[in-house]
């Protein structure tokens, strides 16, 4: 049954006509302006009765452009003043000013208002918060302002407003894209918004009462007004973006984007108080609104209802307390949800939460747009319990992103998908929506469970309305409408570094977490611990959501314009945060089809894939569709899993040529040296397993980690006799990959008694397909009698052989008969003859667990790179790292060097076509080793990228443009080489001025292939690789 309750007031009168204020005096004549104050205060050590301090009055036209101004505390102002003014003073914040007040509680002045004036701005602050000031012109009340004790502007309207005409444009939904494109703006008002919510656990702003379970939005005037403004922003911006709210967030992330917006469209910044902002917007855009919707603060889920109704019916969103605010306009139509709450019997309980959204499903859902599911916190108490943060009880109301939901007429839901009652209702919403689509948030603390849940519908999470970040993702209805051409990411693959991997130096790549959420892009990282500006020149990659380029090309282009060495990898797990293991094949194909579009548009070539959900294994069921769908977009490979695995090659192909790499390490700022030491100690072809470092094994009731000076690491795993007959195992390694060859397994053990002849343990090598399927490759049973001495460690060896590159290998240690206590030290696996491949390590910087560990945490990569390479290691970008392990890429790289008919090229190609991808890679590498020593070096010397050398587009067909930047006038030579180091031509050799330069490169006469572009500036050289497509 559909139920809607309306309270209509003043029917038949157009809404905006009720909002007009006019003055009957002639402009350009002297006008008496009177300020009337609600109270005066005599401060300590001051005998004056003070009310409001005035810095300036600025007269503005209909576009808020200044016509004239008067500064208080100066002779021109003094000469126009009547009663109620005090002496001139100077503030370190604004300069000259004057206090007004006195016992009469009013102040006057006479001034000639310029022709064309439609209002004026008063730069003011009060002696105490929440002071009210009436403004009269020639005896007519023009405005009632709330004045608080900080400098801000109050707005006083004059005359009949000139509203902007309503555009017929609508946001445009582009096939194959997740985000609609808002119409282009021609002018933006940037208006401050104070929200009063605190910044939350993931910022420096701290918590506020809004994080307590008993908090309601009407506890905070700022929060009520901010909610009204952000929902107004959505209605106004739908047809033509015009309003951008500066949320006064402590890191000033909202304000950061204003200059970049201003580069594209004129911006006027108005530091208005909230009530003034509301009245200013009504005078400019009142013809967009049909009335108001009143929510019930005692039932916070009605805030979400009001958000949806505002979008559908073009209404202001108000709390009951706002209806009595002085100066608030009248309304010809009001939808009062308090009446609905009463008739439906709703309250703030979880049981009512179900009933409220059932009402949404019945009454609003058919009218809402289903192409994005808004999932947003309405605030305590049903917003979910916040665990892990002492003294913090509930998630606050999500504020800033509501303009996006209102503008697009989206659902604003907040159901618990894991509740037995609410879950089935949430299922109905999801089942009736198309797929794949984005869901904007998650339920409370349940990030992983929520993403798993939404992924099972083929969808992904954008994080636009992430809980716990009240004012992240602000202004999307503006940012989406400013659409410069998207600039592609150029990974700038350095061939010399790929060739350097042909030696024996350990190789590392680094990337950071959390860029899958859109807020990470709008905030430019985590301020202040991990900001883009502090990391953009380091040789690693940010995880980044490629759909951000579609949502806001302006935002994406900022990263492309300012990056120096830092790269971008798409994740998690492609175009949007999702767990692909949870998707059906059809859903995965749909998700990856969209991902391919975004990779093609952004230039990203490496994807981070989450292993949570499903079996957690990387198999052909995932690898093949990723490769097939993304290959034409330049896909080089993927990083799989968020958990490190230190065993084996940490590398897999799973039926395709694109490599998948698991992280071998996670790195915090304070364990950099440990990671470097571990990498430098690695011997290719040797794999060491310290059993005591596997937590799931050490928690076994029949084992105990003990100190043991005879153990290699000073600790051993003690196995108790009580384990007899146990069905569990002692140790089960992570799944790993190994190269073809013969291997020796060394298991280091000791026993307290060597008398028994019955096996106390067995060690297995096998391949795990899917639980419980297990293919045993080799087994070793060990009895106490095989030990030469008791209480002395002894190695037990056995061998196994692999014909081909093999993944999903595991080493397992089982219980035996428990005849004696025994100790396990470690397992060493050695490949006969070693392995002619250096150790390739993926290093994951997990940002959410290491904030502020060091004052310069954001220089972690820089420090690691410097220390590691000075000690004999090599750092590649993720794109270079994947390219070096991708046999298709390496074949394309090797063909111009070795020749297409070279026997190694033919052999590697045959192996590639037979699915022997690792073997193909090794064939290419071995063939290149004897050749590349003359390539590039010594003719081309690589130095630090000081000139931001890039080519765009890259890859390209026939021609591209080489770009670089000079800090000062320099002699420059730009040359083209093939991969043999032979110079093919010079693009320019000249003295160039400081600034950016763009030099065309036409490869038409050279043909398709890989080329090296070398920039010589003085004694410095930089080289990039460019690829001309066939």
C-alpha cells in the first residue's frame, strides 16, 4: 500500500514569488541603514556594550559582483554613521573594523546605494554566538541575520530578485559508463558550509558529539543548515551546476579544488553564514523549488526519506526547528514527514528502520533512478555501531555527497543486508536494479561483508557515501559538469630498468592501498599523512579507481598534470571496488567489459584484484576473463590479494600470458630496513618457510612456539604427544608457484626421544585444486628412530620434480603417532641448479594501519628506493614490473633486437602458443642476456626524470607528441633510438626557452615497433619508451 502525507500551505501561489523582498526607496539616493541587535554584551575589562563587529559592506549585483564597498573603521565610514558605533580598531584577521551596539541595541548609517544593487554583503562577527541582527532600509525590514563569533559575510537582499532561468538540460547517462555527465556550468558560486560533525576517525579533525548514539541533527544548528544547503545544491545543479559548497573541512579539501574549477569556469566565493546562503540561493534559484520537505530529527532515517523526496519533487529539506528561523521564506507546499511518522508508527528502532524502507520501496522506489544505488548513513542511532574506537558509538550522518543523490533522483537507503529481516528487503532493491552498477557506500563496520554482498549482484562500491567521513566527496554535482578532455596516464616504462632485471639484482615494485574509493581521489590521499603532493615524484603507484576520470575529468587531469614518477594501477578489482569471485560468469563479464572501457580511456594497464570472497584462489575462471576482456586495452597483468605470501615465485599465469603477482611483503614506515634485508638475502631458486611465523598453525592446541637457541631463528614449533590421532595438520603453507625443475625439500627437526619406529609426522608436497581435492607429488614419513641423536636438529631430505611451471603448490606437515615431543624449525626448498631469474617482490604499503608512524611517512617509498638500490636492489614501477614478467610484452621487446626469425623468438612464440607462459618468458630472457649489454649503455645514460618527459598518446598509431618541461633556457637534443641503441634520427637540437615543449614524432617511415626517445639537456639524459601500434 502506497502512503504519502502532504501538508499544503498557501496553495496556488508560485513558490518563488513568496520569497521576494523589495525596497520602496529609490536607489542611488541616500538610504538610512539600521542594524538592530538581539542583545549586547559587556566583556570583561571592557565597559562597552558590544553586539556586532563590522569590517565592510559590499554592494553587489544579481551575479554577486561588487559594485561598491565601504570599510568600517575608516573616515569615509565614520562620516556616514549615526548612533551605536564605537571607535575605529584594527584586527590582525581583517584589518580595520568597528564594534556596534550600545544600550540602544542598534546602529545606523546613511549611504548612497549604487544603481543596480540587488543586495549587500556585511563582513561581520558577533560578541557571542547565535546573536540575531535585523537590517532595516528606510524603515523596511530587509533581512534577519544570525551572527556568530567569527568573521563571515551576512547577505541582505535589496529589490526584486532576478532569478536565473531554469535550464531544460539534464545529466546525460553515457552507455558503457557508470557516471552520468552533468550539464556544463557557465558560472559557479562557491559558498562556505559549516557542518558541525567533526572529521571522524580517518582524519585529523577529531570526533564530535555527532558520533554518539544519542545525537540528533537538531542538536546542531550548523548540521541542520548544512543538510538544507547540500540538498538545495543538488536541486539547483541538476540542470546546470551553479553552486559549490566549501565545507570548511580541516584539511581544506573542498577549498583545494576551487582554483581548478576557476580555471575552467568563473567562480565567485561567498563566505556567507548558513541562513544568508540559504536566502541568497533562494533569490537566485528559487524558481527551481516547489516547496519544502520536513524530516523528523527523532527518527533519523527520515533524513534519507527527505533526501529522496527533495530529489523527486524539488523541495528544500528542513528540520522542524528551521521553520521558525527569522528570515526564512514562506512555502506554498510542505511535505511534513512527522505526520507520516505518526501515522505509520515509526521510531528510531531497527524494527522501524525496516518499515521505513519498506515504505520507500512501496512509495518512492518506482520513481527513483536505479542506475546508482545510494547507500548512506542517516546518523545515530540506527547508522551502525562503530567498533574499535573507544568512546565512539555510532556512525554520523553522511552529509556532503547528498547533492549527488538529490540531483540524480537516486535512492538513499540504509538497511542492514545481514539482518534476517532487513536483508530480504535490501535484496529486493538490488534485484530490481540493473547490473553492473555502483553502490555508493557500505553498511557501518561491515566493509568486506558489504562489498561481498554487493559483488554477488555483479555490482561494486564507489565509496562516495562512505560511513565515518561526513563531508568527503563534496561538490560532485559541480565536478561532473566540468569536462575537459581526459588526459591519459602514460606509464613511462623505462626499458633500461626492464633490461636490468636480466641480471641477478632482486627486483621490487611498490604500491599503496585505498585508492579504490572515490574519496581517496577527492581528498588527494589521506591528509596529512599521505598526500599526493608529497608522493607524486616517487617510483611507485597509487591504487586508483579509473571511474574517477569519468566522474570528474577535472579531478583526474589534476593527477595526470602533476604526477612526476608516481603511477596509477586500477583497483580494487578493476573499475570499482568489487570481489570478482562472488560474481557469476555473466556478471563478471559485464563488470570487466566496463573495466575495459575505463582502462582504454585512462591508459591504466595494471589491475589490483582483491582475493576476498569465494575460494580466494587465482584460477583460470578469473584469469581468462580478465585477460580476454582487458587485453585490447593494454592490460599488462594484475596484482592479486591484499595479504602477503613470502613463498615461491609469488607469480602465476593461470592459463593466460598476463602475469598475476601476489604481494610478498607489506611495508610500514618503520620496517623498511627489515624488508630490504629480507629481499637482499633471497637466493633465486631457494624458498624458506619458517613454521613459527604462520599464526594459524601456532594457534593449534597441540603445538606451541617456544624459544630454542638451536633453531635457526631462535624459536621452534613444539609438537606435543597429545596430538596422536588428530585429524588436523601441523603446518600448511600458502599456495605458491614454482618453475619447472627438480627440487630438494629439507625439513629441520629434532626429537626428545629417538626410540620409536612409528612415524611422528609426514611432510607432503602437493597441488591444491579446490578443497578437498589434493594431488600429492611427493611424501616423506619421519620416525624418531631415523634421528641419529635425540635433542639435536637433523635435516630430512626428499625430492620432487615439476615438468612445467606449476601453481597452487602447498607443503603440508601432518601429525603422526605422538610417541615423543618433537620440534619443527623450518623447511627449505631448493631448485637443482638454482633459477636464472632474480627475486621479484611486490611490496604493499597499507595506509590505514600506519598513519603517522614517522613524521615523514609519505617519503617511505623514496627512502626505500634510495636504500634498496644503493645496496644492490632494483625498483621498478608496477607497469615495468608486469611488463618484465609478461612474455607477450617481452617478445615484442625482443623481436626488433633478435630478429623475427631468431630461433629463440620462434621457440618462445611456440611456447607462448602452447600455454607455457613462464617457459616462454625464460626463453626470451636467456636470449636477451647476451645481447642487451650493448643496448642503451653506454651511449644513453639514464638520470632522474627532471623534465617530466612524456609522450601522448602512447601507444600510438603513426604519430605522437613528445612533451617535456624546462626550468630555464637550455640546449636540448631529442633523439630517437631503436632497441639496439642505434640512433634513428633527431627530432630537435636547439636552444629552448624555459617552459613546456611539445615536439611531434612521426613513426610512419619507421613502422610499428618499440622506440626509445632520449632527451639530452646538458649532461643529463632521460629516456622513455614509445610503442607505435601496427
